[in-house]
């Protein structure tokens, strides 16, 4: 592995493309110098030489080290100079794991500045990418894209928004799964992308889809992780929500076949129940099969309280291990991954909604949650209806529509 300083030099010089006017490099170069100078003065250089067991297990300690760096207040909520430092850390981690740069030999893909809600006016963004080539002469032409966004909200009104769960947790998964697959490549090629500007209407992933380094029809699967370090509503539910399997029988079969690590539950929902919440959106719009992993929204979402001390590192490691197992299975499976019309797992959805509402009522009884009388009535009704569906082992189309509306109401009125 090269020294971190030489990694930084490679990253910096790699930003300029052929025939790119030198004037366009001024802002990125200043930002790089600003971020590097701050790191040198503080003595806080990225630490990426993590001890990993030979078993291939993703450890909570490795997850912790990534999140602690990315969500440190010194990263300024991963905006401005703090975002530059985060970029350098992620690219250095890619290189230390032995991955190959994804974008024409470079780690970064320039994303034009975009103004708008929560955007960084006038600043050029950077998607970060690396890959492990497939080993099969034919299947290596097909790609699996694993992704997580690394940007966050920055500093607002003098307060840092660390974004420990949103989405340092997802990036920690990205780096550790990349490390493991680099050790044992799959038949299909696997790309690892850290998207910029997710908080600006998914601008980074939208740009990527329009400027992919491989042919778009070669992308056979997208796996997105966003907020995998907590639990819905902070309730302590040992579940990870998995969405998107409705568009692929192979994905449904894989989720049924692969057992999650001990202490973790899979809760399947149709994507239509929550809408577009992260960077799987542009892939879905191109009818690329996808899975979205999240532990759900909590009271610290998009606040300065989304801090490292609240992250469940063991749970994040379990989810990362689950994603690794899924990718290994699909990356070595010769069956064709194709987009299909939605076939919803209705009973699985009912089970997920029952689990959430039951845990919410239990938390209120124990004093860990507080509900108004109206909220308590609403949650009780939803739980009873979901319980009835599970008892009957049947969910009609109308009942599923009711579940979808109920999920939306819960998100808006309780969580």
C-alpha cells in the first residue's frame, strides 16, 4: 500500500479529465488543499489499516472505526473541507483493499454543481468508485453495483450534523464488503460506489446513471444501504428492512434461502410503501433489479444528535455480513438477473408491520416510548389487522393497499 500522502496526490491529480479546462479545477483544488491542510494541522489522518480476521467475517470493530472517522465533528457533517477528507478516506480504503479505480483509472467521477434544496451551491461533487473484476469469462461482463451515499448536511446555524447513521453506517458496510470481495472475487464484476449529493435530490446517483463507466444494460443488480446503524423509531427492533425483491424472483428466492446472522431479522416491504428514499431510485427507474437495506427512521434523523455513540455497531456488522452473503450468492449464480413486474410478498409485509406495531406498543408499556391516545389507538388497530392477516395466512390486494396507507400514516404521525 502506498503512503496516504501519495494516495491523496493520486486522488487530486485524477480529478482532471482530458480536455477539461484548467479553470474548472480551481475550486476542487482549493478544497483539496483546504481539507489536507486541516488534517495535517490536526494530526488526524485517516486510519484504514484495520485488523481483519481470516474468517472473512465483518467485525463490529471495523465498522466502528469507519463510522468514528466519517462522523467525527472534524468532518463538518461531510460538507466542504470535511467532505474532502471523507473522500480521501474512502478512496484510500478502496486502494488499501486492493480494488481497481472505477472511472477510467480514477477513483472519482466529477458531478457538476447543482443548486436547490440542501445543495452545495457552486461546488463540484464527486462520486467515488472502485471495482473487483469478475472471474468468469462470460459473467464478468455483468455488473453488481453496491452503493451508499457519503454526503450529509454539513454545519447549519453553527451546529454540526454528524450523520453517523445517515449515512456513515452505509459507507462502513460498503468499505468492509469491498474488502471481503477483493479477497475472494466473484464470477460477476462488482463495483462499489459512494455517491455524493444524495441529500440534494439524489443528484449524484442520477448523474452516475447518465454517465456509467460500463454499458447501462450490463448492470444487473443494485444494492443500496442507507441508515443501517439504528432501528425504526429507536425502538431496538432487531430488524433490517429490505425492499425491492418484488421485482425479481431470484432476489425473493435468495432472501428466503440465505439466513441472516444470529440476532438479525429481515423485514421485507414493497418499495411502493415508502417511495423513493435513497439512491436505488435512479436504478429502479431504469428497471434494474435492486435491493434497499435500511433500519429505518429515528428521532435523531437529520439532526445534530445523529452521533456515533448511538450506533449499534454489532447490528451494522450483521447487516453488512448479510449483504456480503447475498452478493456472494448472486455474484456466483449463473442465473440471469432480470427486471420483472412487481410480485409483492404480502405475508412478509404483514409480518413486518405487525412486528413494528407490536414492538411500539411494548415499548410504550415499558416506558421507552410515549404515544398519545390517538396514536395508541391507531397503532393498536394496525397491529390487530396485521395479526389477523397472519393468522389467516392471506392478504388480499385491498388489504395490501390498506397496509401501504397504514405504513405511510405510521411514518408521518408516529415516527
